[in-house]
C-alpha cells in the first residue's frame, strides 16, 4: 500500500500490481530541501508511450510546486541573481554538467503560481529558455504572464500637472526570453564543442520579455487584417503596460504601432485601457466628443 501511495506501483484492473516505471530511465525529483518526492521516467523502448511519465499527484509529490534541480541550483541562483528555466530533465542535467548551475526545469508541466512564488524570492532576473518552436514560444508567453503576475512590485507615485494623480505598481523582477537556434534543445547545444560559451552568450543576449512578446504575437496573428491587428495590439498591450519606465513604455508603443501600421494613439489607448495611469487612452476618456455625454465621474481613488 505504501508503494501504491507513493506512486511507484499501480493496481491492475484484473487484480495484482505492476511497476509503474518499468523499462524506463528514472530521474529522481527532489523538493527544495533535497528530499526525493517523486520520479520522472523516460521510455527506453521504441514506441513506448508516454515518452515521459511522472509520479502521480500524492501527499509527497505535487508537481505544481516542485522545480526539477532547484535544490542544487538554489545557491547558484542566489549568487548570480538570475535563474534559467528550461523544460526537460536532460536539459537540466546537461546544463549542470556543463557548469551552468543556475538552471531548473518545469518537469514537463506548465509554469504555475507556486513556481513563480518560489523563483521570485531568490532571483531578480528570470530567463525563460523553452523549446525553440512555436509551441515553446507560446509556452514562454503563458509562463511569463504567470511570472509577471506574481513578481514583486513597488509603488511608484504618478505625478501630473495638478500634483499626485495616483500610484503605479511596477515589477521589480526582470523577465527575459533566451532564444536558441531552431531545432536545437538546451542539452544538445551544451554538449557541442564550445556549447557552454555559446549558452552564456545567448543567455546574456536574452531579449526583454516585451520585445519577445511583440515578435511572437506578430508571428501568430494575421496582422494584415483589422481583426488581427486589434487582437495583436490587445495582447501586446498587456505586457507593454507593465513596463515601469515611461520612456521605455513609449518606445514599445511606437514599435507596436510601426510594426502593425496603426496610429500610436490607438496603441496608447489600448495600453491605457487597463490601468489608471497616463496615456492616450485616459486622454481620450477625459475629452469626450461633442456628441457624447461625459457620463458619471469616476470615484476618487483612496489616497
């Protein structure tokens, strides 16, 4: 029964038990303190499915709160102030063997709120390095949204002509996206001659999150159509809005407008629509057209 509860064996429908990880290469998965909590099993036979099999959810193993390799990577992350997030077990193993000790993995699952909470405590820069394909690009976007939502934020007073207008909460955590050559996984790159040096160069050249988001969204939406442009601006604005520096925010608004061939005012309105700060969207709401009634005044924010 203990083996069943731990997820090492499973019960057959017709009775009896079998080894859940038979004919698989096993990767012990440890919690933050280094205690083994579960396993990941890589299929060894051709056609064996699934290719990777994790321990089932249990009292011991909760994959939404465990990052593979975190117990070994923690001191390196704290020393460097940054963490690199990859997907596979072999990517983490290969990185550590190549001297890249600040690498952790998601064990084949999506990035969760609890993963984000774990990382933000010890890293000021989080670098996403996922599979270099379209699916990896979209996974990076979803993962970055989770990280952005849970990153530590500081309150910045927003000043206007009449004094204090409000407070913006800006992220202290820097999120970047590392782009590997297409068709090359992290462990494959690190095993090549000069791989560790190339890895470090790509890591330092990792794009700020907003730049990567703009490129990915532009490649997944039909930006030649009105509907596609609208959807692309809406998705990009969610990330541009979080940029704390007003000059950088204006830079990205100009970049989006130029790429999609729309006015900066339209992009500014989309960015301002989701926040109580300055921007074209707020100017538009403060200056209704002659045919529109101003409507009820918004409630005064609590100081």
